[in-house]
């Protein structure tokens, strides 16, 4: 089959590789009909994620048709059209039973990304996302092996086209979890940093949940225009104004917003010093977006972080967060929990 393979930073190639085969009795072989490029794939492409090896197949946003099933698969059959969560969960460990599927302790043979790890098991394996997360071949290929075939695949109802359900594999559940973690509700205010796909979908979810005031922070004018026209957000270009200052000036009592969502993560545009430190591996992530989030949110507010971070962050103002009594909620998305509800919408 043909697949997108990694051969070093900024070197990916479409090559012929062996077809996947059933390895475990609950495996599924999927014929891929649609796949997308995630912002996290760009981290891999740029060589920012350790333990990405020569020949690794990228892709964790994909869907397709079931081509073959192992002898213990009962939930899907050949010919079923399914979407695949990017998280691989067993469905029965301590964390899965607590609906924390991204923390599944049975699927990842890698070490995970925690630096000060101790004896804690790694979180769930992820498709196509380095050997830190199991080295599972991804879906930017003609075929892919799906472990845990009774837990992962979700059947697509009716005749919904691929382009309307593909986002359910990752970015829509990620946005949905982010706004729920942010406790966005009717009449609330929220600032979303990053007008990429996750940020835009977070704006859509926040609007659906009844948010009254939505700020969208980015520096790409076309993204900000789209967000304003489509979701009625207040656009904030951080190349033109101090975003946190602008947000505070436009909230009641200069309190700041009820919640902020950092949909940027560790490659946020920061100072030249931060860029140099990140390139020299002296810090793992740029803290630029996170510092802005802490500044823009009101006392007692919530900082929700769907953006990916890794390693230490220079200038993380934890004292400011303490003084404001902030709540932080973050982490990989527990996709399986949200898919049934999101499919209904």
C-alpha cells in the first residue's frame, strides 16, 4: 500500500509499505476513505516530537470502511463505515471505567511524554504519533490496523458524507472537551487563543452552548475575519494590540473573561529569546499563549488547555495563577466519551 512516512524533520514521503495485518484477535483492518492533517502532525513534521523514527506512518484523523476483523471483534463487521478516535483505549482499565480514555493504561508500549515520570504508567497510545505513544502506524495510508476493535470504531449513521464526520476523530471532540472544561455556558464570556481548526470549532461549540461574549485571538487576518463572520466573535490581532489588555478593557468591571482556551500550545509565537531557548532544547514549550491566558481570565476563572505542551516552560507565571485563584483543565481528549453525543448533532 501507499503511506505517508517520516524520514527526519521536514522530510516526509509517500512510499510503498507493507499492508497491515491482523495481529490481535480484536484487531480491525480499515480501508481509509478520508484523512486530515492535524496541527499536531505539524509538530511531528517539524521534528519537535521525540521518538519519531524513520519510516513511521503519520495520521491520527481518519475514517474508512472495515475491510477485515479479528475473530473476537463483535461490534463492527466488514463493510461498516466508521470513524476512529485518535486515542486507543482498552475500555476496561481503571481509567477507561472512569471515562478517562486518553489515560488508558493498557494500550501504550511507549514511555509517554512525562519527564518526571516515576512509576506512573504512560497514557493511552495514539495513532501515528511517535513511539512515546506506542509507535502505532497512523491513518495517512491506504489501510490501517485498528487495535481494540470493539472499543475504537464508531459506526457512521445514515448517509453523512466523510467531510462532515471526519472532524469527529479528533478536533471537534477536542474543541468540545475544551469548552466543557472551561465551563462555558449561557451568558458566559470566553477568550480563545488560536484561530486554527480547534480554536474555530471551540468558538462554534461556545456559541452553541450560549456564550455571550467570545474573543478570538490570532494574528492571521483571514482567520479572524472568518471567525467573526461565522461565529460572531470579537477578533483580536495580537500583532496590533496586547490581547489580554484589550480583552480586559472590554469586559465588565475590567475583570477579564470567565474562561480562556489555549488552542495554540507549545509552538506559540513568542519572543526571540523563547524561540532560541526552544530550539536549543532549554525549554520544552513557548509559554507565550499561556501567559496571555493567565492575564486575560478573571479571578476564579478557568484556563482550559487543548493545545499540546511538552517539557518545561520558561516564564510560567504560576504566582499570578495562584493570586487569581485559577483552575487549570487540560490534557488529551477522551474522544470516546463525546462521540455518541456529537454524532447526534
